[in-house]
C-alpha cells in the first residue's frame, strides 16, 4: 500500500476558517521569511510559496500595497509585480525544470480569489502528465517534496539569480563596494612613482 504523506495539509484542515487579518500584509510585516516560506523581497512586493500548493513549486507574487485589483496599484508596484514574476519563472525553470506554467490572477470571489482584499499572482509549475486520476476522482493532489525542502532549494536559486543579475547589470550597490586594503591606513593613497625618460 502506498502512503501519500503531506503533513502540512493538517494546518489547512484545522484552520479552515478564513483568517481575520490579511495574510500577505501580516507576512510582509513579520520578517520571519523562512518560517513564512517567503523567498524574496523587492522594493514593492515579495514572492512567497503557497502553503497549500496546487503543484510543487506553487508560488505567489504579492505587492506590499493592500489593494483589491491591479488597477489600484501604482505604476512602480505594477511593474515590480511583473519583474518579480519573471524572476520567479527563471528560478523555477533553473531549479525544478517544469515543462510549462499556469500564471494568473483571480480577482473577486466569483473570479476564484481566495483572498479578495489583497491582489496577488499565482505561478503554478506544470509537467506533462501531472493531471492524473487523483485530482479527478478523489479530489487529491500528490506533492512529491516537502515544502521546506522546496523552500531551501528555491531560496538558494533566488540568491543565485539575483547575484547574476547584479553582475550583469552592474548594480550601483555592488560598484560602490571597494575591497578593503590590508595593512597601513585605508585612507592613504598609493604614492606615484615617476619614471625617468
């Protein structure tokens, strides 16, 4: 007999009631990124793993702004949402190699939004054959890897992707960092040596 082990689903069963506070706002404020499965923060938003994923590597991209719909976002926040989505796609391609993606935003209860008050984007990796008899007949989906293991892999891949991007774009923050001199006073400039003609 095969056992499908998904212990994190118990939290979903026990807490079926909707939380009173916005989970995106409270998660962004907490600064407990690993505990909250938050993978990356930017100036206007963040990328977080879905605690109850549809597929392995299911991510959500959310702005810090607590708004219901895209048209309420500032231009900077809207652009950042797309940048974070592109970064997430690159990370997922590099680390778990999906054959496709579902990328989308559900707006309003009728549109399928689980959290209506805070707009967010879903990224669901897909593989050929990942829709099988389990979700069709037993309303069960098999996630092959524990969320914490996936988090560690994706977090490392986010860092790697960001380092590569900074090197490629010549990040001004990276350019401003000068290697420290060893020995002597750091402020002293090296003496010019005049060569004889």
